C-alpha cells in the first residue's frame, strides 16, 4: 500500500533523526532488560542462598522451654512425612571465640555431620578439610572463612570458645564459605561438644528438616503444629520479611521501568513531531491529491511502528553484551548488607519477549499524537505555510 511506501521513504530521508529515535528506545530497552535481569538474579540468589543455607523447616522447643529433650523421638515422627529427605537435630547458640589476642562473637551450630551434611549440603561449601572430620575429633571445629580471617586463625590452630562461665578449646580442622553474612561468625561443632559448651546433656535447640518439595513446607509445619506441642516454622515463614522486601523492590522497579519508557516515548514523539513539521507541505500536497485523513494517520503511525523492531533488537543486543560483561567480571557486594556475595544477572527469554513487546507499544503510542496532528492539517494552510 502507498502509505507504507511513503513512510519508508520518510525514514530513509531522515537518517539522523531516525537513528536518535531508535537509540533512545534501544537504550531504554537495554537499561530495563539489564535491570530486570539483575532483579531476577538477585531474587534467585537470595532464595537459593536462603534455601541452601537454612533448613526448609525448623522445629523449635515447646512454649516456655529452651531445649528439645526428646529430639530422637520427634525426629522419627518427622520422618513419617513422605516429602522429608533429611532430619538433623541441632544445638545453636552464641559464644565468644578467642585466638591469641583476637576475640570475636561467634554463632555455633552443633550437629551430627552424618545428619547435617545432607540437610544443608555442607560438604559442598567446604574450602579446606572435610565436614566429616568432626566425627573423628570431638574437640574440633569448622570456621567460616571470614571469621578465620578476623581471628587470624588457620587449620591446626587452637580456638578457645567461651560462653558464660564455661570455656573449651577446640582445634580448627576446616574452613567453610556459604557466601552469606554468616561466614563472619559461623562455627560448626560436633553435637556433643556444643552440649558441653552450654553445659547441658543430650538436648538440642531445634530440629532442621530438608524437603524434596519446598512448597510443602508451610503445610507440613501447620500439620506438626496441630499434632505436636512443638513450634514448627517453614522457610517461607522464617524469611517472610526478605520475601516481602523482594516484592516491594519489584513494585519499585516497575515504576522505574515506566519512567524509563516515558522518557524513551518522549524521544520518539519528538522525532515524529520533527518529521511532521518537515513534511508539512508534502502532507498538504498528498491531501490535495486525494489522500484522506486516515491515510495520513496511517503513514505516520507506520513510521513510528517501523522504528520498533530495530530499536528492540539493538536494545536486546546491548543488554546481552552488558550481561556478559557482568558475568565475566562479577561485582562483589558486602554479603552482610545484601545477603549475597556477588551481583548476578539472569536473563530469561521471557524478559527479551517483554522488551520487544514494550518497544513496539512505546513506538506506537509515541507516534499517536504526531500522526493525529498530521492527519488534521488543513491542506491549503499546509501548502502555503511551507
């Protein structure tokens, strides 16, 4: 149809204007795709870190009690659920760690390595030694790497653990990195050693449970709460604040995306208005030759729509290259603030589909006003006004 032919000629005749219009949308697309990828990557890292470094379900003591004494019986009961794949009684507490003249607060986890390892896949996070060394040495410990750096301690050294009036010496047999802020305080101990430190025999503070289906955690927690007097919590419940924060960030990013698209739309609209002004006399001649308002509207809308695909393609290419750079040169972030150790990006095909769709929409919407203005020009005034 002749409207497309004229629109294509207009675009070819104004390469600079067209280039800046495409570039403005492409940059907007690129920024939005990268930001969406960073948000998805951060969300994925947070959830993965939360799931990998914490039990999917925890069972705490009865109300007004500090410890679980019948933890073996309770563990056997938990195993009756088909989704359960790991159960580990754990003794968790805080103490002070001292090496030479260095002192730091620590958070210790006392557990049976044979039960704890499948719960959190601890062995995969070991950077020195093996988690199972705790089986063979009762007075032994595995430290988070950042805690070891803080205390200037290395494997083979002795660490003094102090809690209230009780102190014990343990040998550092391994180092672990979880990639979270806990690396600054984490100390793994054999369960018996942790019980000795708190001066309590055969008790734990919680039972950690691993599940084959993460989404079953709330249901099983509710079941346990109704069938026992112990307090069971799912990982979703324990990390509710984190999940709510991520949802809030997503809403804020949507507002940010809208502002970016508005800026890009203004750029496209400005380009189309300039084209209309430059083609005023031509529009008048077309109308005098019999082109109606609808045809003029189609011409300029077609021009704006034609700019969409190349803008989307360029934007996606820019985003992809930026993502590759981020993957090649990962940006380290403080894990104690952001709960992850590095910035990651996750670009799914869905994000690129959104980018192409929004590129076409923004170009179409940005061309509406200039096209309407061109279609409503008076042909006599348009020809005489040039």
